[in-house]
C-alpha cells in the first residue's frame, strides 16, 4: 500500500476485533478500540472507514512460532477477505506472532489495571501489529531510495 494514506490494523478474534489506525504518513500506529463481531460489525467498520478516510486494511495473520498457519488462520482469512470485499478496500496480511504478549507487557508497564488491560488489549495488539507493518514499509522505502 502507498504512503500518505490511512490504514486500519485489525486483530481479529472470535468475539472481538481490535482496531488501530495509522497516521497519514504511515509512520505511527495508534490503538482505537474494538468492534464486536456480529450482525452490526460491517456498519461499525463502514463508519470508521468514512470517519477516518481509510484506504486499506492490514490484518494480523495468526501463525504459530514455527511460522505455520495457526488454527484461527482460516477464520481470519475468511472474515477479513469478506470485509475487504464488502468495503471495497485493499487488504494486506501481516504476521501477528507475539503481538498480544508485547501489547500486554506494554499495558502493564504503563500501569494499566487488569480491567483496563482487558478493555484495551485487542486494540493495543492491533497497534503493535500495524506498527510492525508500517516499520517494514518504511525500511523498504529507505532501501529503495538509498
């Protein structure tokens, strides 16, 4: 995806989808919230896409530590492919290994209570995953320029 456009990072779970957003320069990922999976989730995504002028999705793809697709991979692929098709936006998959662990540690070090962490973990994990994608894109741009 191109720079100068805002992306939504998605951490897709079976019940909730953590959502993060990039800045317009594609440098920083920020957690937003989560969207509950269900009959109203498409409307919630349409609202976010319109409100923030989103140009594409980066979905965390579950892989095991060995690199193999995790058990949730089929569900994530099915859900996000359908979402991207419905909203007519491009979709990129990005490895989400250890993002929840990193997000949890960050929230703990930030002094969040267990209850606060529970409310924020999905979007924080989405932000960690999206930040990894943005960092890789920036690295590739530097390599191509230099």
